[in-house]
C-alpha cells in the first residue's frame, strides 16, 4: 500500500508523467519499430535487447519505451541525464551494475537522456561496461547520433529512429487522458470541445508531452460553472498551448502552402511574400515557412546559386534566435533571395539518379587505387593525386560496372553555366 508520501509525490506529477504507458500494448505510435513482429518488440519480449540509441523529436516516446523495456525485462533500471552527470556518476552506475549481475544475475539498463551531450571521456568510461555486458545502454537524443555522438559508442549500439507522432496518435492519447479515472482527468466533470481538442493536437506538432501538459494546464486553470462542470473551449486551448489557431480550414491551409512553394519555384517574390504573410496571419508557424524556403533553396535553386542554401539556412537560425516579429526580416530576406535566384533542379535529379543507381546496381567493389591505405596489406598503387596534375586528372572513381554513369547534369542557368563549361574542358582534356 502506498504511503502518504508516495501519494503526495504521485499527485504532484504532471499529467504527461501520470499517463506514461507501462506496456508495449499501450505504447502510442512508432509502429515501424515496435509493431507486432518487429525486431525491437521481439528482442524486448525475449529479454535479448542489446545496447541501442533512440533518436527522434521530443515527446514521441523515447523515454517511455525505455521504461517499458526495463519493466518488461524485469531488469534494474537507472536513468541519468547527460547534462547533469559526469564520469564519476557513470562509474558508480557501472560498479553497482557489475555487483548486481555477479550476485543476483540481474542486468542493468542505463537510460541516458540527451546522450549526445556526453563528451569523449564520459563515453569512453562506458565502453568496457557495454562490451562486457554489465550495462545495457539506451541513449535518448533529439540530435543525429551519427553526427553528434562519439563513434565508439554509436558503433556498439543499434540506432532506432523515432518519428513524430501522427495527429491520430496524439488525439487518441488525449481522449484516453480525459476519461482515465486512475491516472488521468476522468474524475473531473469535464467537457473538451472538439475544436479545442483538434487545436491541441495540431499545435503540439506530434509532441504528446506538450499536448498533455497543455490539456492539464487548461483544466487546472479553468473555473467550473454553477453545475461544477469544467468546459475547455478553443480560446482556452489556444492560451494553454500558447499558439494561435488557424483562422482558415485545413484544405485552404494546404492550398496556401502549395501556392507559397510554387511561387518560390516560379520566381515570383511578390506572390511568395503575400502567401507567407497570409499564412502567418492565419496562425501558421513562421518556422514552417522558413523550413520550406530552406528545402526549396536546394530543390529549385541548387547549384545555379549555392548561396541560396546559405541564406535560407541562416534565416532559419536567425528566426530561432530572434522569434517574432524581428525574425520575419531575415525570413523574408531568404524568401526574396530564393525567388530571385536562378533556378535548377539538377541537385534533386542527381539525388534521384543516385538512389536508382544504388538500388539497381549493388556493386561495392572499390577500385584498387582508391582503397584505404591504412589497413590493406596489399600495396595500393595507381592513384593519381589531382594536385600533381594542376587540380584535375582523368581518373575513374566509380565501380567498374557503372564507371560511365552520369548523375549530376548541370543546367545552363546561373552559376551552373560555369560548371557546364568546366565539364566540357575536362572532357576535352580526357
């Protein structure tokens, strides 16, 4: 039976924590990695899960799944945060885990939140424990582990990429929280308008924690009416999640977003600015517009003006740092730049071509003269160092079976004109 202290602690937990699923069957979303018959699900149920890294956006279930793993496998579970823990903390966890394994045969799962924040010294102290099986490491991060974590740790873990939760996933979880009498809000005389619920789903952008916290805030700060009923309307939902509702319907929203993107592609800066402003005033997140501009800077401008990508990316970062209203200035700067830049889709076509070539031709035979010289016992000869030849020399870099493949075909627009000329000169030299 829980003590008074336990009751007080549980009562003070936020709704998102109270509603955290405890079994795989209750887990929301991520069916591509924990669905029936999936590798991860089978490994969890068989208690054969090795060290892994959960990588994905906030509020999509990374920490929750780690807790489910620990309870399902009946192993010891230790949670740490990479921001507040150091080498001494990690060594203490390892020593305790080693003792538990030797005395009781119990494995220890170490859940490390924000694992990309660990430096090399912190990561290195964990390597031997992972290899010897004292620790089953589960890292959780919103950053790309292949870029932001030490290679030694990543190479010893299987990386599972989590996706942003769908609107249906978030909505079903909110409805469950509204009716749950044990952990949720089911003991309140509560009505949540459908428009308010839809807004919480939309504004949370796939982050279930944000949606649940906003719902709880709305309920706790709304006075009951004379009959004791709490009603959450659209206005209350907007205030609770601090995001304005779209003043247009869903189909109009997507039509306007399409018009904005096509205006970027069509080099009409007046139209692009109009649709961007129309979307923002309708309640659209300006960061979404900034990200679309960033995509089109490569998709529709690309190598015709490589600076478009730099300007668009700078606008995204500037908006993150400045917010509204100042952040709109660099954003509109980027929109105009992408519109007025020369257009080319050669980058996208090259990407599609590479995807097709790799899927249709599985030739991984690296030409001998291109192989790494550090670990091959055979002497690597025949490589032509381009700087010995003035910066370019005729040489095949593709596998022999596809040596004549041409993926990138520059257009005759913008700066790609120079690339076309350079290709002609190289061909003549060859």
